[in-house]
C-alpha cells in the first residue's frame, strides 16, 4: 500500500492550496479516505473525510473553506483549501482507515 501526498507549500493567509493523495495497492473505489493535520507538540487531528460513496465530513474549523473530493479513475483524493488561515499550518496526512495506512505527509505553511 502506498499513499503519496503532494501539493503542500507556503501560502499567505487568504490564499489557496490543493492537496492530492495518490493511492496504490488498495481497491481505492471501495475505500473511504481522510485527511488529518499535525502540528508540533500536538496529536494528529481529523480534518476531512470522504466515503466510498462520496459522502463528506469536516472538522468545524474548516467547514465552508475546505473541500474533499475523490477521482476513482485516478485513485486520488484531493483537499481543496481556500481562505487559508495561519492556524491551518501543519503537516497534512492522508489516511485510508479501512486498511489503517497513513501517507507520508505534506507540509502546509500559512503566513500571516
């Protein structure tokens, strides 16, 4: 199993980024996927998830700003992040809960 996350970077507050997570080694279309965020000194926290059927869920702090989506033809899950805030800074990990596997993370830094 491999989950290859990409798309992180440095952006000013109010800007946008789109994270991607390409999956291999799993039956992607049958798996729900999630994005989590970790900052130094804190536990990894839930950001967003999408079921195999396309139902989505978000942590309250990102509702209305972030959108999780999936492209089963590309075995990829996305996280579109708009109106970014400094508190969105962290390492973002994609997660496949059904197989209990984490990707390697991509760093997002939002400057004020």
